């Protein structure tokens, strides 16, 4: 994207030329596609104007180059706004890592920065990141690619504030076994609430918006008849409840991508890895292929610790290479049927899972992290993200193990 002043001049010139040429296309005249209207009015191809000028896009004033392949780490709001950020940026600078996924909206629904006065997000703000724009400017200087993580339908704060946008039982907001509440993917007001926040992240300068928890609560299919909730426009659709859930989740992703087009950012979605191995995950409304068809990047969460016996592997956490290798083959087959297919950028494990063991826990260190990356690379998947909830990443890892 060029400098704002340059594209403003080009865009203004296009408008002036367009004003001198009459509208001659009925489809353009209805106002549905302003980009098409301008293009058809002025004969854009004949003018040979550079393609970015065909549609004015937002310019944050920052410029980030997309890496050869995104290799990133997860960064919480407190880490991003605290002393740990220096340690994490140093890790990225000193290694083959090149990106950060930074929390903008966390799992309980709070945002990690202080918005402008009067913002609808002001009452859910935690000022972890004092100055997001300055943070992003520093990342720009260091060449670190920034991705904004926005947790969507897992949102206890919005659910408590607006029970009508959530699921209730006996007059109370329903919560799962961990005490977490979700908001309702059928409600388009919830879509807008999250997408408007994503736009703010794009305006700050984030190059990509990553949506997480784009789904109904786990096990929803076994309790949907026990909960009270609205279905919005989906109530009258000639679909069973399973397909209504799938349709709503898919529609949200399509809506979110369309709304962000003006900002020129990529859109990615986190998704359960197992959803790629089945036709769809009916309880939670995730259809891997349908979601993948509406994003620029798909990020499967394929932590070995989160699989039961699968692919013939009895204890996947103890065999990270084998698990990732088997999964990658399946995902490649699924994405290979899409045209165009999104970039695959899975989430990998850089943490221990003591809950799986009665004795000593399988330790995840250099060998285990590199094994996962190698399995992806051998299957032609070059991008990945590392998850560690505390942002304590293994030292000394070769993040490009195939380049030996």
C-alpha cells in the first residue's frame, strides 16, 4: 500500500475523470458496487491506473511486508503492554520467527486497550496496552508482522451485560463447566460488535485480523433444546438445527471478511483441527471447508495434547511429529479441493500437558517443537504459530529445521 498522500491524489484524479463520463451501466447505477461503478465509468483499464487505485483502501500510516512465511508467537495483552514485550520482541529478532498474534479482545470479552471516550467497548476495556499505535510502530521498525486476535463468541462480559444475545437457562445466563459464557452466533448484533472492534485494530495498523472461538459452545448439540435463545433470521430457514448452526458460523466469517475489505487486511480464523477430518463439527457449527472458503488464512489448532487416540496414535502428545504429519496430509487433501484455497498456518504446541499424565509429564522442548514444524514443512506447509498461554517459549529452537 502506498503513502496516503499518493493514493489520495490518484483517487481524486479518478473521481474528477469519472465526473466527466456519464453512467452507462444499469448494474453500476444501483449503487451496489461503488468499485465497479468507478471502474466502468472511467474505463480504468484504458487509463492503465495501478490496480491498488481501483478501490481506495484505508492507510494506517504504517507499512509491514508480508514475510516469506509467517512464523509467529502468541502474545497476551499484559505481555504486549508490559516488560515481557521486550523479551518477546528480542526472541523474534534473534530467530527465524517474524510475527506476533496479539490479543485485542480476550477470552472473557475484555479488550486490551483503552478506546476513545464514548466507545461501546469502554466498559470492557483493560488498559494493558497503553499505546497500541506506538507498539505497532515499534514492531514496524523491527520488521515484525502484527496480527490482532479477536475472540468472538466466547464472551462472558457481553453475555452478562446482554443476556438476550446469549443463551439462558431458568432465566440465568448459561455457563459451561469452566464458568464461561458464550454469546449467540445467530445474533447479527454480536457479529457487528466484534467486526467493529476488528476495524479499530485495522485502523491502528494491524495487518491481519485473526478471529478465535468462531463457534457455538462445545457440546451445544446435546443441550440446545434445554436452553433459551433466539435464532434471528435463521429461525425461518428450512434447515435443521445442525445446519442452521453451520450456516450462521459460515455467514459470520463471510460477513467479517467483507466488512474488512476496505481496510486491506487479511482475515484468518482459528478452528479445531479435528474439524478437517470430518464432514463438519455439528455441535459447534464449524465446517472446515466452508470457513476456509471465506478466509485468507486458516489456522487449525493441532496441539498434540488436544487429541484423543487419533490417526492410529494412542497417545498423540507423546508423538508430536507423527500426529502433525498425519494431520497435515488430511488438511492438504481438504484444502486441495478449494479454489482458491487459503494459506494454511496451524497453531503448534509449545507447552506441557500435565493433565494427561498420572506420572511424569511429557516435556515439550526444542526437539518436540522442531518435530512439529518439520512435519508441517515436509508436507508443504511453511507457516505456523506457537501457543504458550504464559508466553514462555522454548529457547534455542530452530524454526526453519528444513534449512539445514
